[in-house]
C-alpha cells in the first residue's frame, strides 16, 4: 500500500509543472507506467505459451491415439475380409454338396411339391437339414425346373441379375453374389446367392443364404468388436467413413459437423455445451477424430489464470484511472482552454487572447496563436479598408451609370420622368434608364439582375450598355431585346435578367413595350388611379439563345402616368415576415395627388416602404421609374 501511495504521489506531482518544464519530461515519468503494462504483457505471453503447450501436448496425444485406432481398424478389416472369404467358401461348399446330391439322386427333384415346401421330402428336406433358405435348379435353357420354395419354379434366369449365373454353363468357377434383393420380392434385401454348375447335366444349382445369418458372421469383424468407447468422458475419439458418416466411437463426436473440420489441423469445437480441442486425420477411406475437453486440460492452470485475470483487472483499472487523471489535468484541460479561445477567434472575436502556460510547449503554442491572431487582425483591417475603398469606387461608378433623370430632363415640358435606385448592399443589380432615340422617340426601362453584390452589378453594367447601343442603332424594341438576350446568353454564369422595356412616340403617345419576365407596371390615366396592367409576357433574358421576343402597345394620353419598378418594392419584408405587396404599393401611389411631381410620388412610395419594414434589413434591391406625359409634341418628326 505504501508503494502504491508513492506511485500515486509521484504521478500526481508530475502535473505540477511550470512553463519552463518541457512536456517530454512529463511523458518520461509516464514511462514508469509502461513497466507495469510490460508486466501485464508478460503474464499474457505466459498464458499464451501455456495454451500453445496444451495444443502441442494434445496433438502428440492425438497422433498416438490415431495410430492406435488405425491399428484396430486394420485388424478389424483383416478379420472382416477373412470372415467374408470363409463365408463365401462355406456357401460354395454347400452349393457343391447340393449339386453332388442332385447328381447322385436326380429323383429328389421330382418329389411332391407340397411335401418339399413343408420340409418333409425332396429339396425342402435337404434345405432344412442344411439350414439354408432358398435353392433353385436351372436347366440349360436358363429356366428354374426345381426349387425351394417351389414358387421359384419357372423363373427365367436370362434376366439380370440372374443371368450372371448362366455363365456357369461355360465356366466351372463358382459365382457368389453378395446380399441383394430376392428376385421374387425386390424390396426384400434378404439373400446372399451362390451358384455352381450341375454335375449330372447342363445347368446351374443356385442357393441363397439368409442375410441375417451372413451379417451375424460379418459383424464378428466389425470395428465395434475391436474399438471400445473411451472410459474418460473428457477424452473422446471416433472413426468416420469416407462419406463422413459416423462409424464407431463416442456418441458425442457423432454430432460433430465434419464439413467444418479441417484435416491435420487443430481446431476448437462446441460439443454438448463444452469446448473441445479436435484433431482429425484421414487414412485410406476413414477419418479418425480425437478430441479432449479444453477445460479439463486447463484445470491445473485454471486457478492461476483466474488469479491473474482478477489481479490484471485491478491493475488495469488503477492504471487507466491514473492515466486519465494525468492526461486530463495536464493536457486535455489545457487543450480545451485553447480550443475555447480558438472558437471565439473563429467566430470573429480577434481580441481574444490564449493564455495557457502550464508547460513550455503550451506557452509557445499560446504565444504562436496570439501572434497569428494579431497578424490576422492587422491583415483583416487592411483588407477591410481596401475592400471598403473599392466598394466605394464601385458604388460611385454604378451611381454615375444610373442617370439623374430629374436633373437631366429638368427643362423638358413634354413629359416628366424620375428614377430612383436603392441597392440592398452598397452596389446591386437593379437598373433603369431614359434616353432619346431621335427627337420624337424615347426609350425607358427598368430591369433586375438575379443575385446581388458585385456579380449582379457587372451584369447590370453590361446589360445597360447593350440595350442603349442596340436601341440607338435604330432597331425596333423587340429586336433590341432579342439581341440583348442572345448576347447575355453567351457564356452565361447562371445569372438572368428581367426587365420592362418601353419606347414612346412623343407625337402620338403610342408606347411599344416588351416585358421580359418582369413585374407588370402601374398605369394611372388622367383623373383616375394607379392600376396594375396585364402586359404580354416573354422569357427572361440570358437563359437561352434564339428565343423570340414579342412587343405590344399601349397609348398614353396627356396626364397619364406609368410606373415601372422591381420586385424589391412589392417584396419588401417587415420584421414579422409580411410582404409589402402590390396592394400597398398602389395605395401609397394613389395617396399622392395627380398634380404632384414624379419625384414627390416616388418619395411618398419609399416612405411607405420604410414605415412598413421598420428596422428590418432590405431583402432585395429596390428601383422605381415614374414617367408622366404632360403633352404630345405636335412638331416632332422621325
């Protein structure tokens, strides 16, 4: 106990280190624990050696036992062969004796059949005295002319297996057929048949011996008479034939599945709920199996193994506790502290400091992490500053690309136009424009690029340039939109554009438009209210080449107003996940006097949106273009 307490104190004291002590010193002390593990391994190796020694001793025993069994089997086979030979010779002597009796007294074949069958005269009397079961006398044609019992008279020996005996008409050698069915009753495996040549005239004398009589003689050479079951219940042996059927030995092994037993190889098997060592070897057509109860072989070592297991269990538990405790105190807790700080840093808190100094390695690691975070913080500030500067430039470029329509056309008295864009981020993908194609026709539109940020802004700039260049080339609006779609569809990066494009004839008020999958605009006739129109709809821009785009017309009269917008207005989201929707947009616009300026109407609409969304972050870019026709230009020409 004192030694154990000293070991615990030694390992407990190992965790009380400073930042100047390398962690490897701590692990050197832990090597002492490895000595205990080595002791455990030596015990395991000893047990394993004992098991191998048991296997070797059993294999030696099995080899001796198999040789002993083979010697018994050889004696049994030799005795059986000799008994079979003597039985055949005895049967042949009986047949020759009957042939001599018939040759000496041919009239014996003509005795009354009833008396003969009753064993009182003729062949029946002879058969009873010789204790034989059956006899047939066959003439030179192969037909039975006399028999005991008489039911065999008339049987034709010219059919198998009887035709074998007809060879005796040319050969003097006796013929013996082992036990086979009676030819009058094929289901009766009851006779051993012997045939010899008749001495008095051509023909055959055949007799049959009862199978039971023959088998009793054969059983004298059975393995069971030479091999006795083992007296020891823990030492078993058995002999199986080639078909792996149980031949002789212990009944326990008769249940063994030999298909799973490999020859000449030690194996373990479960028999009657016990584990046995099993060794099998084949000689000739027989398989010899020897088995011993593993528990009985290990009985002498069982107590030692049990003691080792109990002792090893407590040692393992103690070692595991000590290692777990030491690793937890000296490594794991410090790792958790560092990981906690790293998690805060990963989540963006670059002011977090790592301060773990329980060992030199952890102190170096903490200093390295802190230095890395400081460098990252400085780099992040520089990158943020540079990004902010670049975004400011991009925002300025995009703002300049979207014209200030109110200022540009402030001197225009034929119409009034106002456009406003509020991107979700600093730059966005919404666009609008208004420009003259000639002194009579003007084009204006609102469009929306899918996505947000810099990618959408790049597509937006490209789209505005395409539309303006194509429109100024005197092409009709349907062609302008069609060609724009083709250009955008080339090398498309999965971004698309929706838009509502209009060309107005300022002399007639006829407005030709193409709706490329965009929100329908709002129209207010003079003296009326804003209402949503139902325009013809075409495909989105940038999703496929060769898509035809159709234009449609509507006529604006002096005093009419047309509002084009993007879905960021109607889909503006409040904090309660409610949408601004078309109805609220119409309500806000209709709340403005028709004599008010387009700028005033736009301002009122965005004020309503801001009140609705309150402090919620915008969910999309918001763009509006308001066009109001004041008068038709009677002097304009194409």
